[in-house]
């Protein structure tokens, strides 16, 4: 079984959720996992739902924009990873059980307002759950 993953920068998920829904509807094979960056959501707002998907939301706490969501197709066996936060990078992850083993998927966002240090770049490429 192939796992299909879609990555999308929303630039505001509440205002652009219909674009995402249309994209998913019009793809030949709907994705199993959808990683969304720049949701601009905060905990006071309910995450826009996608029929048939579970939602893992991580809000940005350092500024008004940013924010991440991973949508995972209902029926997939997954675990949310407890990832060490890295300065200036938004990051979240899941581990999905597949027919041939486990696959870790990380959804990350680096704001253009931030500068990524060489040390933090190295940390982001060595993601391990804690």
C-alpha cells in the first residue's frame, strides 16, 4: 500500500479551507496525510475539519501567524510524536504504522522572520521522538 502525502502552505486556513478541500476532492487519489503550514489558528478557534480525517493541531505561540496541522485519514494507525521543540522552527510529527513498518512524518515551518542557525538545522534533521 502506497502512502500519499500532501504538503500545503495555507497562509490562513480559516480563510483558505475551501481551497484545500477542493484540492483534495480533485486529486485522483486523495492523500492519506495532509501537512499544513501557516494555519494562523489559535486555540480559541476550532480547527477546520476535513471529512474522513483526524486532526493534529499545533498553534504558534511566538507570533500571530504560523501554526501547523496534520490531517490523517481515518483508519490509519498513528501515534503523535512528542518532539523536542527547536528554537525558531515550528515542528510537529506523527508515526504511522504501515504494512512494511513505521513511518515518521514531520511537519515543519520556518518563518521568514526567523534565521535558522546551523546547530538548529542539524537538530531538525535528527528528529527523534522523546
